[in-house]
């Protein structure tokens, strides 16, 4: 099932999501639906709040269906190691057509659960590091525009308000 992507300023996007506690059939189906919804929206990462579900789940596929091993599911993820800095452009399905450079850690190590509830660790560099930080931010109710300088954030918010007014958002 393809869910509609929730856009800013929907409140669920700025709400801290709840931990997943039931690792059942319903969760497995939800994760598959998240991949389907992400592909339908042409994204490489999606967090559950972006489909209106306030749970700590995110899916990532940097190769966009090219390589099955690139499909990553992070449930209740936490970053436990960070190193270096990077400053690259990001976008977000919940903020269509907005692209800005964001400061991130160059390399992160994440601990998370899979759909069966088993804990694992994953290390990301460059784009994967960025994607995991971006998606985990979503679970804490943080959008990437929050991480921009105040000037850039204000300009971006003004642009969004203009688009909403014109009915183009
Ligand atoms: Zn996003």
C-alpha cells in the first residue's frame, strides 16, 4: 500500500515519534508499505512520521531498487558514534523542491533493531551517513530546515508560505 507523504507544516513532522515495541506481522507490513511509498515518491529515505505514523521507523535505499543489499530498515535507531564534518545539499519528501546545504557528521555508527526486533550496528559514511542522520532527525521531530542558519531558514519558510498561499505546495 502506498501512503501519501505528509508535508510541512503537518504537526506529526515536528513531534517526537514513539519507540516500536511490537515486532509482529503488522510491523513487517508497515515497513514494506514504507518502501513502496518511498519508491512511489522517488525518495531514497523515508521516516514513518512522513506517512503520518509517529513511530521510530525509517527505511533507506540509496541505490533506489538497484541493489537489494542497499535496502536498510532502522527501527528504534540511535547514533552512538560520530566523526568529522560534511556540508552537502539535502532535500526532503516532506519539503518538496527545497534543497539546501546542511552540516552533518561525516561518519556515524548507528545501533538499531530490524523487523524481527534483533539489534544490529551499521556504519555510514558520506551519503549514507547523511541519510541516516536526516531520517533519525525525523524521528525526533526535526526537519533539515531546522539545521540551517537562521537567515536561510527564514528565507526558506517565507518561500514555503508563499507557495502554500498560491496553492502550489
Ligand atoms: Zn526528510
